[in-house]
């Protein structure tokens, strides 16, 4: 693949094989930490509006690039379970204790599973345009990636121009810089293979073991969704809202799946406003 990708940005830090972005709190003692997990095919760049908004509210906001995305190297095999394990490795590597977990898309499938495995570490949830259901269904693009031969054709044939066009068609908020950042997921053979491993390991039946676990966390929760999402329909937002006692539901009528790209300032206000009402811990 000849398309160039941008070098690591100056605001990217590194720890134990992970690249990440962090916004230190503008005030307070830094005892409140938010851990933000991006979706597919994004990276920590997607949180560029949320990180400073949380910092202004006194939160330490940390957003890793999951293995094989953004500026984090691939860590094969890139399966769902391995990505969940990577979240815990990142958390303990940075010495994070209780975290408010903010997730989007695949970051939800990975992060919510991590939360259920480590309930003692979770102080709050913000869940956006994802699913955590045993009867979940894959989109057409996901099915292509899961299909032997077809998936290889998709990732091997992806160009930056084509990639940007696809993302731009579903989210006008994804500009050239964002597309270039997210195209890093296609930068080498290991990253492309890791994407196929992730999708092909995605068995919704594994979530049967986690039935009811999100409600049992008993933490404050915000469900934030783009109503025009064709990949994770808004019915999933209402379902999660019903499953999380006392949760808050916010649906943005003019946003789609990439809600943080479509309405970055509004999403940043919603996330920071919600977490800003919570105490330390």
C-alpha cells in the first residue's frame, strides 16, 4: 500500500507499547480519571474535543490508541479477547484505579466487556453508538471483513483516498486530517491482519456470560447516541438505557454513527457535563 500516513502527532504519549493522548485536569487533585476507548476504525484522535472539556471539569482524561490503531503498534492476534486484555494492561501500566469509562462502537464491545471483568475499577459509564447484546448483528461492511477472502480484499485494496471517501459519506465531520489519522489502521500488514482477527473473533454469543452485568455495576451512566446511525440503530440506545437503572439518555437527532465527529462540541459538553456532576472515586 503506497499511501502515506502522517507521523505521530506531537500530543501523543507512549507507555508500555501503547500510544495515548491525555489531558491533565485544569483544577482539582486529579483523583477523577476518565478512560476513553475509541471505535473502529478510529483512534484516540476522535476524542480531541472531549479531552480538554473533561480537563476543564477537573478530570484527568486518558485515551489510548488500541493495539493496531492510531500510533499503537499491532499486537497479534488482534482478537476481541486480546483487546480486552490490552485495556487492563494499559490501565495498570498507567496506575489508573477507578475510572469513568467512555466508549464508542468497538470500544464499547471491548470496554464494556472489560468493565464487567473488572467491576471494581469502574466508577461511571458513558456509552455511545455500540452494542452489548447476544442477539447483535453485524453490518454489511463487518460481514465483509468477517468473510474469508473478501475481508482480505477489502483491507489490502484500501487506499487513503477511498477510505476518506467512505468515511466522508457517512460523516461529514470526518475531514482530511481525521481520515489520515484513522487510516493508520491500514498502515502495514500486521495492522490489516489484526482488523480481520478482531472481526472474525467477534462472537456475540460470548456475551451470554455477561447478561445483566452492566446493571450490576450500579454506577452512573450516560447513553449518548446519534439518531441517524445505520450501523448501531437508536433502538440499541433505548435498550441500554432501560438496562442501566437511573441512566441518562441523550439522542442527537442530526448525528449518525460517528456522533463525536458529527457534533463534537455538543458531545464534549454532554460527556463533560455528565461526569462533571459526579464526585471523586
